[in-house]
C-alpha cells in the first residue's frame, strides 16, 4: 500500500508513464523529472513524484492539490482539496475518442448525444459497430462529462481547439483555459540541419500505423515526389500489413524503411537524419507532440491543418500546413523542402527558437505553477466564505 504524504501535489493517472507517447510522455515529464522551473518554491517542493492510481479511498483533505489526467478520476473527486483536470484528448466529450467519421472521411461536428453518437458508430464508422462496445464508449464519455459539469474545478485543455470542444459540450467557458504542452529537451544536443544530412533526402513519419494517422495518403503523395526522397517510418500498428502492401503496389518498397517501434535512442537517430518530419493525420489531433519534438531537433514539420495542429505549426515559418488527404498538396510541400536546403534549414531553426520560447517543459511548468497557485488560493477563499456563512 502506497504511503501518502500530506500537503503534497499529486498527479493522478492510470497510464503507464514509463513508456509510450502523448499523455504518458507528458505526465512523466511533469512528475518524474526535476521541476526546476517552478517559480514558487512551496509549489516546487510540493509536487510529488509518485503517481496516484486511485483517490477513491484517500482522505482527500490531506492533499495540497490533485492534478487529474484521466476522466475516470472525476467520479472519485469529492472537492475536499484543490484540484484541476487536464484534457489530453477527446474522450471526455466524444464516445469514440476520435471526433472523426472514418467512413465519410470527415471530422465530426456533432455535440455528444445518444442518437448522433450511435449513428456515428454504426453508419459513419467513427468507432466500433458492436452494441456492447458502443454502450461502453458512450458511458466512458457521458459519465465523466456529467461529473465534470457538477464539479467546480478548473479545466486545462492542451489546445484552443480542445478548449472549444469541451465548451461546446457544456462546460462554462470561464472554467476552461488552454495550456499547450511542453516536451523535454533531447538527451543529445541537437544541431541545425546540415547540408550533408539534407543531401540524404530522408523524411520521417513517427506514429501509430492506423488509418486515422494518415500514412496511406502520405504513401500516395510519395509517388509524386522526387524518386531520391526516402521515407523512414517509426511506429507500428494493426494497419501496417495493409500499408506495406500498398507501398509495394505503388512501387515504393525501395524508398521506405519500416523501423517498427523504436527506442528513444533509435527515434533520436531518425530525427537527426531527416530533413523534415511529416505529420499527416486525418483525425483532429488534440495537439500533437510530434511537432514539438521536431522543433526541439531543428526540423521543420509538414502537417495536416486539422484539430490542434495549426496551433503548433506556423505555416511558412516553422513548417507547412496542408489540407488533410490532399495528395497533391502534401507532395508539393515535400518537394518544396526537399529542393530548398536554405528554406528547410531556416524553418528548422525558427521552429527551434519557438520551441525554446514556448514549448520546453520548463516554460510549461512555469505556466502550470501559476495555475496551481491560483487554484489553491481560490479553493481556500471559497472554503473560507462557506465557513463564514455557516
């Protein structure tokens, strides 16, 4: 049984912070690394490195603050201490968790409701068509959203796109703030794109190999690029056999290296040897840490203009935004950077400067600390007012 130290700030999540990406990488950066940037020494010393897997049976009055990262914790929160909830994805307002109608190739603009979401699963292919799975998906979104509406805690969205989505789902705008994520500095000191690396003409896709991530149209776009451009694919997924067959049918087998799941060291090498990172998602990514990881390594990004991605790409400055599933646009963007070393290098350097200014984990923690301070102060002010009224 884990020992809870009183008057400490704890992160709450069931995700595996020892591996993976997205929320796992983010929470690990917050809780398991030295938070040296905290401006308030009391906050800095109060953040505990232990991750809470449940708060249901805890005496919540003992906590300085609970930072909730998984929506299922909302049902366990009794508002006996300050708390905040971070939205990392669409699961709190979308039963399928994608906001993407796969069979229609269209981003969903519906507000969560039983009829529309069942229709989306069964007809539009936004999730499983099995009745039991549909019911489970609905409950996993509706129940946390209902709990969140009842609570008075602040909500952090990892992009303005996600902020607007949860507001449309019924959370008061004044409760929700956008705070873009930060990522750790690379372990190996990165360097700007060199002409030697550029001449190898390698581009990188890093992510799960599932239809929503857009690898299919990236492969089709590759057929319209210069033949010496080589694609490195870091990742795996259930759709990989189909994509390998498509690559073979398109005559691309000699222009692609399938690396599978990569260690951090292997992925670091792939980042360093590419001239650009391609982020061709079809679904509306809540934010997309891939862009920030590329900037940290002086690499420009070519990405789909969907979801929260445009908030993380300065089109024409740190990368190039293209319309999702537009093969011609994506091919043209790849060719543009592959034939203009100065532009690719400048975009990478601009992205790195933006990363240092806005997206390091230290900058993020400085901003998060202010939210902690404000949340703690407002909770105690509210508690004092209630006590005076009794």
